[in-house]
C-alpha cells in the first residue's frame, strides 16, 4: 500500500478521530522539510480551529526545518497587515519553537520587520531561564523605534527570572542612555521596588511628582475592589491610625492599578501578598478612600480587623465605611460605622455571610430598604431581582452614603495628593514585584 501524500496527511489533521490526527502529525514530522510548504499553505488559508491548532503544533515539531519559512511568511504577511489573523497564527508558530531555536531567535532580533523582531523577543521570553545566556542580545530592543518591539522585549526580559537584574542595574548606572528607562521598567517588574537602587527610586518618585501636578480623580475599576471611606481630609492622620508606612506619591492610575493587581495575587496563608499595600486617595468631596484588598470587610482573614479599624476611625472622624465589590457578579459586602459603633454590616449571599448568623450586624439601612421597595413597586419576581440587586449593593450604597469609587472623575472635588502605602503585612514581607503605570 503506497504511503499517504503530505496533502492527505494534512487533511487527516482535521479528523474527528484523535488517533488519526496524532498519527498524521507524527507522520508529517517524519517527512521533515518536505512537509513545511504544504503545512504553511494550510495554516494561512481558511480552516477550522481544530485544524489550525494541529497545523501549528506540527510546524512547531518540525523546528529548525520550518523556522526560516515561518519567519519569511510572517514578515511578508505583516507588511500588508500587521494585525491580521494570519500574522497572529504565524507569530504563535514562531513562539512555539522554544528552546530548540534560541540561537535562531537571536538572529531575528535585528530583522527589518518590527513584527518579526517583537515575535523573536517574545519567543526568547517564552524559553524562560533557559534563555538567560541570550538576555544581553535583548537589551538593545528596549530602545527600539517600534512600541510593540519595546513592549515585547520588556515582557521577555521579565520572564527570564531575576537573574537578569544585575545586568539591568548596570545599564541603569552605565548606559547606554537610551536603554535606561526600559531597564528600570523591567527591574520594577522583577524585584520589590524597595530593593531598587536609591537613585532609581528617586527617579520614579520625581516622575510621579511631576505627573501629580495635573493628576485628577479617575474611576476605580477592578475585578475585586475593596475600600474604606473615611469622612476626613486628614491623610496623615489616617496613615498613623491605620499603621500604614512608607507612603510614596502615587497617581490615580498607579494606585488603582496596584489595588487591582494585588487583589488577584491570592494566597491562602502568610504573607498574604494581596494585603501588602493600599492606595490612599486625596480628599474627595470631604472623604478619603483607602483602596486595596486589605480593606475588605468580608475576607475571612481581615473581617474582624477591618470592623475594629472602622470603629476606631469613626470614633475619631465621625464616620467610616468599608466595602467589597466583585465586578463579575462576585458579590458585595458593606460595613457602616458612626461615632465608634458599627450600625450595619451586610453582604450578598454570594459572599457567604448568610452562613454565619453572627456576621450580619444591624437592620437594613434606609437605602437598602429603598432599593427593595423599588423592586416591589416594579412588580415581577422580587426575590429573584433582589439577589441581583444585592450583588451591586456596595458601590450604590457607597454613592448614597459617601463616595462611589466607580463614579469618581475629573469633576469630583479633590484636595491633596494620593499615596501608595505599605500595610503591616507589606512592611514585614514586601510587596509583589511588578511594574505599574504611572
């Protein structure tokens, strides 16, 4: 029986039978370079998602045999449409050669096409610590004329491990000057910002101070947003009462991004990186917000301490409130304290508070009752609608009682400047590394 043709094997890559697909993939790998051109034609034409995935994997298994063909096709396609689906497919193939083609990747870092340069840099990053010996070849691309290349290189160096930090620190001290800014971004992504050279810390601080001159309030958007609102403009007093340390100037963009980034850094035990730092806003229409997962009134690790903090803050300033809001229907929680006493603590059922009859405190607030009365007046399935209303209760209640962080903006009255400060957790354990937009 004659061997199947390359074209027949490529057709089998879209078979409903997994065994047939795997056998075709392995057979094409055995054919070597003779399979490359037909596979490329299939990859760049119309095909099912399953077939495209199999074409990609098969080409990647061919490694060096397919490398130059993929690069040439990527450069050609990108010249006509750098954002096309075919360009993205070819970039994905290139990244998949991994450690088999690290030397080849280095050779393409100087390609005329910025799309190829970006893909080659990103591909080295995908090799992880194995690509450390080639890290020095990535450095010039930190000052590439193309933004995509610079971003891809920054991410690639960040993926190579903290072992590249000494090399980047040398760039910061000795140049070339055009690489210094990119090197600082990567360093901030690799290590605790407090471990940066004092001169680098000062450079970041100067840039933030300049940007704060015309900084204005921005809405807070995060998957998991937690905050404490205090009726005061006494930022220094808040820092002292909450035992927050090392305050550094922060724009709204920086503070909001830090809160969002940290809230995703879940960990079940100490040192709880999601609790390491908070953004303390300027005074906003008579209120100051402390934003970060450390402020959540519902987190099992934090709820008792947050309740105690709000009691103390309200005793000192008259009113303090703590909220949690999950933007993807992950629930709401709220705590309202006045003059040293908690008058209300509640949550949607999604937050599990209903499982603990002692967790809820006080009677529903007038705003809560208003919302329920509104649903009753509208008719329909009140209980069903009420479940969804509770999911979004935290920001709406905050808007009625203090400040809704989802709705602050350039027109919100503001006085002072924001700071990013360490919580007691962060003071001991440090903060998660990661460059943040200023």
